[in-house]
C-alpha cells in the first residue's frame, strides 16, 4: 500500500462562529475536525463506526495531544492529514498534521484510540477482530514532530470551578461530549490569558465517562509559568479527565 | 435573474459531535449552518462580509426563527436553501429551507438582518449603500410556510439561571457569540424535556450586545403547556435577548 492510501487529507475552512475573540480557530472546533478526520479515514478503509456498530463495537478516544505554532484565522482554508502510526493489541496511535492554506504545517496532533464492545464497554483485541488487515494501514515513516502526552498529576486542593452537566454537554452515547470537556477546560482561563498569550499545546486523557446530572469539579495546578495540569473529577471523587494546557 | 441564481443551496452532514443525546442535530449547530449559508449566499452575490468590511460595514443578525418537523440524525446528509424574501431600508428578510437527504423539507427558518457601520455600530441605509442592485436578489415567490417571530414578554421574576460569560462565549467581534446564546437558552431545560418532547420551534431576537465579564440572567415564563418565553438580561438590567421555545 502506498503513502497516498495510508494518509487521508481533508479540507476545511475556519467558519466565523468557530473562531475566538482573537479570530483564531478554537481548540474545541479543531478537536472536532480531528475526530471527524479520524472517522472519515477509518470509514474509507473499512474500520469506521458504521461497520463496527453492526458488529457491536465502537472506537473510543483515549488521549489527544495537539501542539500548534499557529491557528487558522477566520475564513481561512486549512487541511488536516491523518494516518495510523501504530496498532497494538488494545490501542491504535493515530497522528495528524494541520496545514495552512499554503500547505505548510502549522501544527500536529497525536491521538490514542481503543475499540470497545458496546455491550460490555470493555476494550476489544484489535488483532483478534481484524487480523493483520488493520496493520497494513500503518504509516511509520511520516513524521509527527511533537512529544507524546506526558504525565499529569494534580494535588488535592479546592476545585477552581464546578460545573453541572447540561443538555448540550451530552452526546449520542449518553456521555459528556469529548469536545465539550476541551471547551470547559479552556474556559478555566480568563480572556486576558488568550489576549496576552497563545495556546501552544493541549493534552487531554479520557479516564472515565461522565453522564447527565454529574457535577464536574475542575482542579488546576500551575506547573511552570505557562504550563497547567488540570484534573476533572466527577461528583467529588472519580477522575474523569486529565489535561495539560501550555501557553506560549 | 432566475430562481436558480436567487436561491442558494448548500450541502451538509450531521457530524457525530454535533448531535444531541437523542442523535438529532442540535439547534445551535443548525443555527451556525444557517448563518454560514447566509454568508455564502451574500458573498457569492457581492454583498458578503469581505466586501462590506472594506467599506467598514458588516451584517448583523437581528432575529432568527426556526421551525422543524424533524432534525437530521447523526451521519445523515441534509441541505439548506436560502433566499432573500424582502429588502427594506434598514433590514432584509432572509428565509431558509432545511431539506433531508431525500430533498424533502423538514423545516424552515426566517431571519432578519441589518447592515451596520463598524465604527458607529448604527444601521446603514441599504438602498443608499447598494442602490437597486440588492433588490434584484429578492425572491418573493418561494414559500416559507412558518410564522414570523411573535412577541416575547417575560414578567419580572427571579432568573432561573445566571451565567458568567467565559472565553468560549466571545466571538470575533468581542461580543457573546450568537450561537452560544442558543445553546445557553436550550440548556435551561432538563434532558428529560428533550427525551419526552422534541424542539419544534425556536425564536431569538438579539436586542443588545453582551461582552466578556457580563453576567447574563435568564428569565423564563411558561406561556402554555409547550411554550416558553425567555428573556436574557445582562448585569441585571438591560435586555440582551428575547427568545421563544416551543416543544411538541
């Protein structure tokens, strides 16, 4: 299989209501586009949600790390490339490159996905399900020059914000929408932060699913001048999300 | 000018993270698509934001009423048609039809727009700016079989919710994003409401702009079994938004 088949490329435009006050595409919208691209790419190759659901399996996002040197501006065209870097028994590593209108990379992302049974919610063995076919899409030679997600550890302290989940937070699976967590986490910082600095890197690891009626507590620890670790705990106890936000 | 040139038609798909827990496209996302279609349609005819901004004018949405008999489901294709029903000195009436994958109408929308000066924020005279050219796009014979927005009046009571505007609420113009108001208003209702009923009609009138740091109070009055009037007041006084929500 040649590189062209292994790497998917999808075109977008930064819509006016999808940019922030500074005119930059929001990280939440970019995250949504990345997940859609993963879906398109998998579907085109026979590993998409539609096929999986017939067999009672679904992909779930486990981790996402995005690092940007720039963001598309309002009305600008951009594109996203995606490819599978590796397949393990229970996980796949999927990478992304974000290209500006001139085709120059302005950022990269790394993601980790598991396939779970829709009945048991437990991870499935990818090799048992798909045999060697899934490994034929591995594209190991395309670089993704950003670090893998690091360790996030937040000490016990008072939450900096508390949030009662609402109608708009809940997705098709009955859980809090992966993209909504990104928005809620970035909303912990005041507008001035985004005026003075730019969001350089964002990491999120999905640890446990939250539901309608859960109260999410946001715990934050500043690790260095521009680096913050964030933990989201549901109903005061269980960790739902671990996240790292790095400004520049 | 023939009807083909007067009516714009744009294709969409209901993305997985853009549907609610019941698998229906959210009204906020539909609203975003409607506004984008208005933008595409105007731009294609020389009345778009890019041209206007050079002349220091911009379109602002004054009112939006959407009435749906169905909503696109996750992964479904749909399309939106838009046309200008009328042009007045200070306003234009723009209508929309939402068509399902088979091309059958599943809903309609009516919107009212003003053109304002970016310096004074005051409405501009459309005929003075554009002469008769703008009237050549009027398409009076295409039906939009939904009622115009009605009168919304909410008595003085305690707000049912209070919301401190955050980073993700603020758009390119420094105001609370028109689409975010839709989400916040629909979040006033519990998930059970959307489980038992469907959102049939949504109206919003934008009365005054809100900014970062404003505290929005949401006042709600039930008008009949399925009809709610909502007023959003900023900082306890000025009306920012009037809205009507009708379930079925």
